[in-house]
C-alpha cells in the first residue's frame, strides 16, 4: 500500500483505507493497558474500501464490545474517528484519535457484565 504524504488520510481510489503507524501505536497502547486491567481479551483489524476498523472483544467468540473506526470521508464534517458500542450506537466522534479514545480513560469508564 502506497501512502501519499500530502494527503495521509485520503483513501486511494479503488484502494483500502487503513491505519497509519502512529494511529496503530496509540490503539495498541490503549489495548495493552485494558488487557492488563483484565477488561479486554482480543482484537481485530480490518481495512475496508471506505473505513478502517479496530474491533475490541471481551472474548474471541463474541461480537465486538467496541469498534474504533476511521472514516476519512467524514474528516471535514463530523470527524474521521468514532467509537461505536455493541448495539451500533456511536459513543464518541471526533477529528483526533486521542480525543475519541478519552472515552476509555480510567475513572470515566467501566465495563459492566
């Protein structure tokens, strides 16, 4: 996959949208903290034509608890980043990944069984 440094978040025509290295690093650091806390167990990454998805699972055989989506087409409107819950509800949306991931900060958030 070739990245155009002038437009790093724009998908290539007919190509696949995926995460950049720094975005994956941020997501994996959060994932590592939540695994250490015993909250999360597994993850999945998908690169699609219109979005990139980082899915978070409590157990590998279940539907994802959360999906962190990057949709470059919405970058100038609502923001390219969104955290989506199990029922498909958008929990947080924004223009920056760090801003959206604040949803998972300690003390503000807990998983309920």
